[in-house]
C-alpha cells in the first residue's frame, strides 16, 4: 500500500509542477497585464468618462483574475499536502 501512496504523491507533485504551475503563472501574468493596461487607460485618458470606466473595469477584472488564480494555487497546494499527509 505504501508503494501506491508514494506513486500517487509523486504523480500529483509532478502534475502540479509540470503542468499546473506554469499555466497558473502565465494566467497570473496575463491578469496582471490586464490590470496594468486598465491603469494606463485610466490615467492616460483621464479626461474621458467612458475611458475611465473602461480602465476601471480592466483593473477590476485583473484583480478578480489574480484572486481566482491565487485561490486555485492555494487549493492545489492544499490537495498536495492532504495527499502527502494521508500517504504517510
């Protein structure tokens, strides 16, 4: 039984490191760029109400995206630790 738990631990760890972490990193970078673009639009076109609303929406979407990604990272780490603890 210990061998099966060890295999499952390694499988989950390798999956998270090889697939999930790079994907979440890229998505976090995109969300951050969306936030920055919204900030640039908000400041650059401060005289236009519509542009300020657009910039505000982009900043909000970027922050929501970062929050979702951080939560996903936390859930993945929780699952990894739970499986590792149960396998011990």
